[in-house]
C-alpha cells in the first residue's frame, strides 16, 4: 500500500484539548507548555525519540501519572463528554479510566482465565447480569479479532496465549467499558510483524467507536493507519512534516 | 464499589496499623508504669549497681546484666567465625549441591524450637561440660554460650549468605578474569563489598542472643553471682524475669523485674537504631 | 596473601561446616534415639482411652493430650487476632501510607519485631495485673492473655510479609487494575492480594510456627504444668513447649523424662513442617516473579 501523506485540512470535533501542559518528572521538565487537540473518532499517532516523554504524556491523560513517584503536572487537559468539555481532574479516577482506556507496550493480562480477564472491568463496575457479560465479552473479542482463536477455550488461563494474542486480549479488555478514548503505548513494538499488522487492522476498525491516541516508535508501522501524526520534541507537539 | 465502603476500608486499615504500632508504645508504657515506684524511691542507681539479695533488701540486677553480657558475648564470639566459615562454604567454596544442602540444613535449624535445643543440651552437653571442668553441675556460662551460639548461627549464616550473594556479579567476574582464586575473591571482593550485610547479621544475632530466655534459664545455672569464669553459673536478665515471676506474686522484688524489662526494651531500641544506620532495613524492604 | 593462608582459610571453612553438620546430626540422633521409644499412644493419652479423651469424657492426667490440645487452641486463637490486624496493617503500610509517617511506623514495628519474647510475656503479665486490679478480681494470667500476647509477638511477621510482598510487585501489576478503572480497594482485593496470596500465607504459617514453639511468653501468661483442657478463656492451660521445659527440671522417673523427649520430637516435627511449608511457598513466589515480565 503506497504511503500517502495525509494533510489535515479541516479537523472535525476535538475530543481532547491540551493547554499549557507542564509535566515534571524528578525535577526534569518532560512536557513544556504543551498544547494539542486530538480529533474525535480519529487515530492520532505520536512519534519521537525514546525517553522524550511520550509514555508519560499518555499517563497524564488518564491520570496514571499520579502513581509515578516524583511526577507533577500543571496545566489543563479537557475531554469532551456528552457534548461538554470537562477537566480530567474533575472526574473520579475510576470513572475517568473507564472513559479513557489504556493498552501498554507489554501486554499485562491478569492471572485469570481469558473470559475473566476481559470481563474484569465489568466486574469492577458491579455488573452482575451474566448474559450481558457474556455478550459483551464476545463482542469485544470479535472487535479485537481474537474471538475465533479463543472461543473454545475461554476458561483457559490468559497467560498461555501468545504475545500477539495477549495484546489483543488487552485491547478487548480495555474496550469492554466502551471508552470514548483508547490510549495505546507502542502496542506493536513487542510483537512480530504479522501480529503487529493484525493489531493495526483491528485499530482501524475501532476508530468509529472511539478516539485513538497511539504512541509509536516505528514511524512506518502505525502511521499507515493514522489520520494525524504528531512529533513530541522538546516537550511540545509538532505536526509531523512530510519527511519521515 | 461505593466510596463509603472505600473510606471505611481505608479507616479500618489505618486503625490496624495504628494498633500494631501502638503495641510497642504500650509495652514501653507498662514497663515504665510498673517501674515507677522504684524510680520515685530514688533507688534506681543502686538498683543498677548492687547485687541481688532480697533478704537484705537489695534488688540490684548487676549480676544479671553481667551474666547477659558475658553469655551473649561468648555466644557471638563462638558463632561469628563459624558463621563466616559456613557462609563462605555455602557461597564460595563448595560445589552447588553441597552448598545447597548446607543452606537447607541451616534453614532447617531455624525451625528448631529453642526449648528443644535446651532440653537436649541438658542431657547431652551439660554432662560433657561437667566432665571437662571436673567440678560444678555443668550448668554454666560455657554450656549456655555454646548452645546460644548454635541458636544464633542460622541467623548469621543466612544473613551472610544473602549478603555474599548480593555482591554485584560484575565485581566477581572481574576478579575471576584477573585470575583470582575463590579465597581471594572472598577476601578482596566479597567481604569488603558485603560488610554492611555482615555487620547487620551480627547485630541481629547479638539482639537474639541477649533476648533469648530458655537457654540461659535451663542451662546457665541461674546463680545470683557475677560469673568470673566459664565454669561459673550465671543468670541473665531474661532468665531472671522468668524466675521471679514463677516464684512470687505480689512481693517487693516484683517491681524490679519491670526495670529489667525496661532495660531490655532500651537495648532492643538501640539494636534497631544500629541496624537502621547500617541500612539493613532498606535492604530488607527492597528485597 | 600466600598460598598457605589461603589454604588455611579454605580448610577452616570446611571444618566449620563439618562441625556444624556433626553437631546437628548428634543433636537430632540423640533426640530420636531417646524419644522414639516413647512415641506411643499412652504417651499422649496416659491411662485414659483415646476415644474417651478425644470426646472429652475423661480427663487425661498423665499424657500429653492436654498440652497438645492447649497448644493447638492457643495457635488458633492467637492467629485469629493476628491475621486480620497484621494483614490490614501490611496493606495500609504498602498501599495507603504517606511517606511522611512511614519511618515512624517502620521504627515502631521493627522494635516490636526485635523485642525479646520474655518482654512480650512480661507485658502480658503486666496487663493481667492491671486488669486484676482495675477490672475484676478473677482475672489472672490465663489463656486469653496468652493468646493476645502471642498475637503481639507474631504480628510483626505477618505485617512484614504482607507489606513486603505488596510493595515488591512489579509496576505493571500494581497499575493494571487501576488502569482498567478499579478503585484502590478493588485493586487491592481483586488483584494484589490474590496475586500475593502465597507470600501472605507463608508469613502466616511462619507466625503459626512461632506460636507453637514459644515458651517465654506463655510461661509468664498462664501456661502451667497441670491444668487439663482449658474450659474457659480465663482459665489456665497446658502447652507442649512449657511441658518440655517443666519436665526438664522436674521429672520423677525415667518414663516422665522419656515423655519429655517424645514431646520434643512432636514439637520439632510440627515446627519443622511449618517452617518448611512457609519456605516452599516463599520459593514458589520467587519463581513466579522470575518468569513474569
């Protein structure tokens, strides 16, 4: 598939707005006066050299940064929910994280069966209706292009799946709460090319349902499917130019 | 989950932690409270200096403190070289299987109850010591020190072995590449690198040695004298507490045991502070 | 350093190892040699028939049964106090505690861990005096006080293991649940604790072992030589370690002495079993950590 440059002429609705975002990690300023807008129902990829703060940025969005010792954040991050822009600090943490899901670079299935892993977020929300849970699990596993591979062994331990399967499991699990935004931190970097391509395929399918923000090391892999590409440099975002 | 349950749970956890930590404070307070009469009477100085003789109204615990110090010191004196030797054997000198076996043996030793050590010692070690000295009952400083050394040896060995094993591998590889023999590696690389762990292990063992009750109670002879030699019987603070409680209930010398408790408490605090300085607790928490 | 010194050091190490093995070997063989002949039902039940004794129809006066029962009951009640408080404290320290207060907590708990057992016993004794004077004339050192004191003794073990195991988790495990929208409590209950169960249980088993073998605490808080099965929490009781201690200084016949050896074997067996179990669980956890990314 030939590489086409996507030039954004008109941005549709903005899902996430970032203003004057500063992030300090151990006295060092990782994000400086950062500004950005992430389009709704689109895939935005953030690229940049290692250690520049891409992962930290993702963790700011769903406030996981609060778990990192010596990490401080200033500025405004807003997400559009039900037509209104809300500061992420105004929501409760569990509620925020059900709206903004995250998938990490290295898959982190819980030590439970495949079914229980995927259903876990529903259990956290107190959902008890078994039929509903079964339906949702099947639905997200299909979206994650994993259903056919695991439908006969849902009770098997999730730890027995291959890396690529585990990553798709994590995506399914993150999707089950119907989040508005899905954050992915280098989702394909720990997988082989084939597994990576499958993930790309499924991410493209997800974008009608939610906004995706992907951090990627490999400029070529996920850029194929991106609507926007941003570079994070010197603590700020820049629209990625035409050069690789 | 409702946030009210969350808050309740957090309060519950906090309460438990406060309860646990306050036990230490309670222990100190009770010791203090019950020793107050002696402090008030101004007798505390002579208490720490004189000998114990209820009939003459003397409740000094000096013989017991000396007994504790002597027995514990000897135990450490015996246990340290053995401990270093065994640890060196486990980590450095022996092949894997023997080292593992020895380590398992030492771990097994930690499970042996103190009372069983003492019981067997009465019928095995004491007659032997009696023969050696040709006098006395065999229940003396030497017997107690030997058994105490055996008791604290696992602490020393396990600590030292862990300390030896946590020396960074690149130091060892560097030494190996330069042609060092195992002994040289031990002396020039391992011990200097692990000295903090070694001292911590010894301090911890010293704490155990001072705090043990049964061995000195059962095999040190419990005589109310300041021991002058290895064959003398002696009494430790810990054994003293046990004996006094066993004998009298509301008698005057009773209050003196709480001062003994106070002394032991202060001693424990000093050990903990010493270990903190050595960074022992940071290491333990990292593991 | 010359070859001779090096050689000497090596030889010295080997000698210490051999002596240690020898000492333990002698100790164990002597114990077994003396104690195994005594291991028979009459050591435990005396003249009473086992069935009558177990159904509590008749008291056993010359067997170990009351002591064994006493020890078992003591262990159970002590850990009933110690487990909830210990695990909850460990959770607090690992998950909720401010780094401002942590040093204070840690210091106090480390001191508690290091306090000689006789001092804990003295504390229990002091409490019983206090209650005797201020609450009720009927309170003496008893089963209840012993179990509370033992709980205080083993609390640090449980707290330490719980706190350490929760604190040493890899970042990914700690955050997975939270990233999925779990609240702190849900994360602890549904993910962290189940994941660490082996560690926590190994700490509990260690605590059980400590309760079984301790003598200093119980001798000051209610263990006596002859009391039968405790009928109420305020009564006195017998326990295996105290029996061994008592017999050593006060035996009237070779038979009684043999019972002492037999009791030693039983106690040794219980403690070694528990400590080994605890170690196995600890190792299982270490292996799992090694294979987790």
